[in-house]
C-alpha cells in the first residue's frame, strides 16, 4: 500500500491505474520537486534499473539455460506486477476489441524482442548491444512514417540515415567482428519497433500496468513452453539472487519510467533514455571486463547524436503546432 500511495503522490496514477483513480483530491500534498528536471532524474534511474536487469540476466545465463532464466524471471516480475495491478484495481478493466488487437501485436513484439535481445546478450558485449538498441527511437519514427502515415521532414529522415550509418559502424558487416549475433540484435530492434508501434494503438484509458502485465505473462509462458526442450538446471544461490535482482529491477524500471513520462514533457525527458548506454558501458566494464573499440564507440556516438537531433527537431515542430 505504501508503494501505491508513493506512486500516486509522484503523479503516476493515471498512467498506471485507470483514470478514475487519478483524482487525489484538492488537498493532496504535492511533491517538493516537480517538472522536467525531476522527470529527467527519474528517467536516468529507470535506465539504470533496466541496465542492471540486463546485467543480471547476462550473468545468470552464463550458467543457466536461457529459457529457464526467462521463465523464472517472468514468474517473479509477473507476480510483482499482478500484485500492483490488483491493489490498484487495474485487473477489473476490460479492454475493448481494438485494444485487444493492439495488445496482441504488442505481445508479439515484446516476446520476439525479448528472446532476440537475450540471445544476443549472451554472446555480445553489453555496451555493443546497448549501442545497437539506441537506434530504436529513430527506427520507430521511420516505421511510423511508412506504416502509420505520420509526417516526417527531410531533417529527421537525414538523422535516421545518419543513425543507420552509426549502426553499420557498430556491427561492421563483412568484417572479422561481424557474426550472426549482430543480426539477432537487429532482429530484436525490429520486434521492439513493432511493439512500440502497437503501443501507439492502445487507448489511453487502458492502465499501463495492465499492458505491462500482459507482456510479462506472455514472455513467461513462452519461456515455459520452450524450457523443456532446452533442459533444466537447479539454480544455485548465485543464480537465484541474479534472477531475483533481474525481476526486481525490471519492475522498478517500469514503474519509474511511468513516473518520469507522467510528470515531465516527453520531448524533454526522452533524451535521457540514452543514459542507458552509459550504464551499459560502466557495468560491461566492471562486471564482464568488456570495453568497445574505437569504431564501435564512434558508431554509438553517431547513433545517439542522431537520435538527440531527431528528438529536438520533433519537439520544436510540436511547439510550433501548439
């Protein structure tokens, strides 16, 4: 109950809970800190939590079958999200047919993206994979233009092209360092783009925690189906702690990113998603002893710079329209 009250106090209620629960009354205490600066800090914390989750999963799957780890993490994260949804009353919400269709496509993207990402994560340095994933916002913009008819000017198209050049510098097709896992990483990006496009079709009335719970359950069930074919390893204390940490940080990252997007402007908060790359660099070096080479670093800088430019351009156009 304390967690629910804290989240409501932070202003995340209408994103996590149905809209009827967003009214806290005129006498509710307001947070001491508010606005875009506070939201940016929360976004940085969310990216740190997601990166710690990735680090825990990479470490756990070194000694444990991948789909067993996916199932066990999903079990923990689904239980936590279910508890939060139940306390918030979000489980009583019944989505309409259009929402069910959008959630179905979103689930396909979530499951495919998770599997491809974790397959690549087992074989690739954490920072290299994170750098490739930073191209995702640019590709979402491109896909929205191609499939949803959203207007995109030539400047943002140029930024997308520059970002793709950066990705090519990271994976370097035809070079000695290029392998099938770089392709798997790109497949993960494609699935995540599908997930985000489907998310745009979900109505704002549907509580975000319900959407997240459906995705978590789907990933867990997929792990349960494939797990018998891969084998089972009894988790030791280290593996158990890593999986508990992965599930906990996954939930924490989700909740904090909801708060960040709730209390701050999207255009001001979104650039801080790129801090995930900094955390990946740090944890990859500290935990696994990995550090990207110069070409990968150059590609990552180009991808991030292109993404930041595209976000700034989108925000400027939105301000002009308003």
